[in-house]
C-alpha cells in the first residue's frame, strides 16, 4: 500500500470511529420519538426527545446555575481527592508500619456507604455545599489513594537498585523514579475518581436535600419529579450525562497525553 | 590452577602498585539460611578484564552485588586500596553496574536514561549533554538520543544501559550476565563493543557469565566458581598474542582456552564425565 493510500485508509478509520457511535445515538433518539408518537404515552410518564429538548431550552435559566453548582462541586472534590490521595499515598509507602497503622482507616472511610454518613456530615459542615464537597471527596479519594499506593510499590526492583547504586536520596528516588513509574496507576485512579466524584456529588445532594439558589442538578431533578415536570427531569438527567461524558473525556485525554509516548496501555499493537 | 601463563600485557594498564578491589574471606548468607558465598577471596588489579564463570547458584551474581555495595557481607572485608571511600565504605562514582536486563526507565528517552546518573549528582542537562552524547556515540546510538526504550531492539537497549554505566567515567564496570537474553549474533557484536571499550578506556571490568565461550573470548583472567556454597574453584590468567576479533574466534588458541576452561568448569560442577572428556 502506498503512503497516500494508507493515510486515506487511516483517516477513513478515524472518521468511522466517530461517525458510527454518533449514528447509533441518533438512531436511538429517532426510535424513542417514533415509539412515543406511536404509543401515545402521556408526557408526564415518558416525554419524547422533542419535549425534552424544549424543556432544556425553556428551563435553561433554572438548569444552568444548577449545572454550574454540580460542576464546581465535582471538580473541587476531584481536585482535593487528587491532592489528598497522592499525598497520603506517598506518606503511607514511607514505611511498612505507617501503612499498617493508617491504611485500615482509609478502607473504613471507603466501605461505609456515603449516604449513611451524609446526614452526619450535614450537621458538622458549615454549609450544604461544603457538606456535598466532603461527601464527593470521600468517595473519589479512595480509588486514587489505593491506585497510587499500588503504583508506588510496583516500581521495578532493578531500577530501585540502580538508584541505590548511584546514591540517590529518598526524595530523588521519589521524584525521578517512584512518581513517574506510578503514573499509569495514577491515571487509572483519576479516571475512576472523576466518574465517582460526579456520582457522589449527586447522591450526596439527594441525601442532603438542599434547596434554593445554591442547589445543584440533583435537587432540580427531584424538584421536577415532585412537580411531575418530567421533560425537565429528563433535561436535568441529560445535563448530568453530558457532564459525566465531558469529565470522562478530559480525564482520558490527560491519561493519553501523559502516557502515549511510552506506556503499553496507550500504544497500538504493531502487528 | 596448574597451567599458569604469563599475564597478558594489555594496553593501557600501567601495572599499578595497588589493586583496585580486594575481597578477603567474604562469606554471605541470606536470611533464608542459604550460604551463597563461603570464604571467597579475590584481588582485582586496575585494567583487568575478569570473568566470574560458574554454574547457576554458585554465587557469582551475589559476589558482584557485594562488590557494588548492593548487598552486605556476612563476614569478611572488601577493600578499595586505590580509591577514596565514602561513608558507606564504597568508592562512590567509581563503580557502574550493568544488569542482566537493560533496566531502563520507559518514560524517559535514551538521552534521559543516560542522563540519570549525572542528574542524581545534580549536574544540569546542559552541562551533561556533551558527556552523554559522547557515551551514546561510543555505543553507536548517537542518532537515537530522542527515542524511547520501547522503540529499540533488545541489543540497542543493552547499549543504552552500557552508555549509562559509562557516563560517570567509572574505574570499575560490573556486568551481571548482560547479554544472556540476547541472540548469538547480537551477543558477539556487543562482546566486541565491550572489548573495544575496555581497550580504549582502560576501565576495569568484572563480568559475570555462565558461558565458557564468552568468558574465553573477553577476559584476560577467568575465575571459575563452585556452587553450594559459592567459592573460587580456579583462577586462570589468559594470555594471547592474537588480537581478539573474528580471527581469534577461529584460532587454535581460543579453542584450547575454551577446552581448558570447560574442563575446569566441569570439575567445579563435579560432572562425572570430566575424566572422559580429557581423552579427546
């Protein structure tokens, strides 16, 4: 195959990769519209995609501040979880005894269902938003912590020997060896943590039952349900999905950016 | 140790007064109770190319690790009469190690991997560039400075590992079966490269191998080791009037050396056919 031909072929593959999933989504939306029209289901049970799109436009004034609140809480929780998860992981792997002493506490925090702690956090936190932030943080934090601990401990022993041989300090070994070596694990933690922090932000808001101007999408969703405004409920749901997809896209892109030059997970097999 | 021959006069070893490293009665036992080395003594002069040859489990890698400072001795001493010693009792900066695997950092380029020993000493990338490029040129990888390890073949990765070992300009190069995982052709090529390096730089090499042919081709001294517990079985100085190269590989002298060393290795293993082989 000539270079031009292979270039065309590669472009064609890229186009198909994008076009096929988009066509499937469009087909499903059309099917949804056809089913709603054909069966005549009332709008308060299942609105058609047209009605949902209408609600999205009409209620944008209510939904967009809520979307912003949920985005802020999710991102802030993820950011704190990254700092906390990486920081505590570095602390834990410093010695076997530190890990023995503190790791169980992290596990206890993780396995306790977040909905069960939410009321307690609501009492202690100064505002509802802070409470939501704490909840989302607690959920996103653990996968990042456990992945980082795993990564920091999985460094090639020969490379560790090499660093010893050249008289590297603890800090140099951390900076030049352990952190870069655990980057693939960190990226796994980031992708999982990104998804979980959105889920936790929504679940915590259900539990907290916040209201008013500072409320997020989860509250708007519940409110729409109480008012039997099902198109708006669907609109809020779609915004949550879009937010989730965007977070997934960003975290996957960051992972690709940092790993594609060297890590197997980001490489195409050459055969 | 019957057939002692006159020690090969090899440039540029200036017959130093003090040996580079002296192992005296070193024993090493692991926490599992295994005695890996028992009462091993070995003196290596500057400029020597010493092969440690022996069956697996004879402690040759352990001996190398102990010399490098990666492992402690259970009893005995290691002295460096010709070097300045740091707090850990090691002539830091004078020793480099090439492992059996290339042991490269996959997230660093070839340049970054060779830069590592200098980076750990706090030397800036700009200051180190010239030395790094010179080392890469020595191993024939000047054009691959920006490549990542995954883009290289097994032999090329090993060359990077050797370049990294040379970048600190060490006095002693320790090699632990560095070419064991490579194919025969690549291995012979790298053997010639190591010989050339040794000749050009005057570096001292201790080379661990289980290949009779490799040790006979490379070294000017072969130390045959015995297993369970590891100790020195025989110590051959090797002399040759021939230039080591393709011609040497086919020479009668090389064949005789291989035979002599094989015989000694068989004795070390305690192979029952050792007497039978002598009749050929």
